[in-house]
C-alpha cells in the first residue's frame, strides 16, 4: 500500500482512504453499514466519513 504523504494518525476522507486501500468508496460505505469497518469519525451534520 502506498502511503506517501499520509502521517500516522492523520484522518483522511473516504475517497482518499479508498485510494490508499484499493477498495471502492461504495465498498467502504457498505462495510460501515454492516459494522465491518467503522470510520474514525462521522460528521453528524454532513455524514462526512474520516478514517485514520
């Protein structure tokens, strides 16, 4: 996995996490829905997911 430019502990959006992990955004959202891979933060107002 290529992680250049990502600091340990840094939160990234779902699109960046998808690119880093090789998964699709849709797959990450599905994993969140079923509780398999839960984001570090979810903005209650916008639904923006951040992983870290």
